[in-house]
C-alpha cells in the first residue's frame, strides 16, 4: 500500500500475517471486467489503460486470522486484478494485493474458500525459495501455491 503496513480502519494500509479466503467474486467474467462495490459494472478495462485503476477480473476477499489483521474483512481487503500492470511491485494500492488479470484469474481457479493466505513484507523469493528465479504460479501443493 502507498500508506504502508497495518490494519487500522480507514488507514488504507496492507495488513500482514495469516489471513484466509472469505469470498470469491467474479468467476467466469472476462479479463478486465470492472467491479465497483463487488458488483460488475459492465465495463471492460484493458491492461495499462490510462486514467484510473479500478478493481478488475476477480476479487478474492480476505478475512484476518490474527489480532494484527482482524479488521481485514471489514476493511474490504482483497487480492484483485488491476489494469495498472506496469505499477505492479510498487506500493501504490489502498491496502489490497494487486495482480495482473491473467494471474488473478489463474489464482482464483486454484484456491478455495478458507485457503490460507500469508502476507509478508519481504520479496517473494525470500519467503518461497522455489520462486527465487522468477517462476510463475503453476500448482498448489501441501504448502499452498508453489511455482515450477
């Protein structure tokens, strides 16, 4: 998040720690489908379209499992698609985890309700050594999402 890390209501910060998937929204919709208040608007936005950064393609709504992220669900913290793909990896969100449309669609299909999500303040390759060489998500296993 461009506002840093944390879980205070109204803070627009990204919560850290163990969370779980509470709801999944948007299955079957085309890539770039715009969502407002978790409802489709009927608009499609292409990757890197200029002017705005709506929630697109899929929404994976998170619920905190620890005191440090207990407000995540009520704060509408999601993993979701963004058309602003050129800004991925930068701290520009309002607390959510943003992904490319194609990647969030794959992730959406791979994970179920209640699946554990861990948000950390570290490069992915440090947390999951198997991904240190930049491989993409390929399958799920006993440890969750793994790259191949």
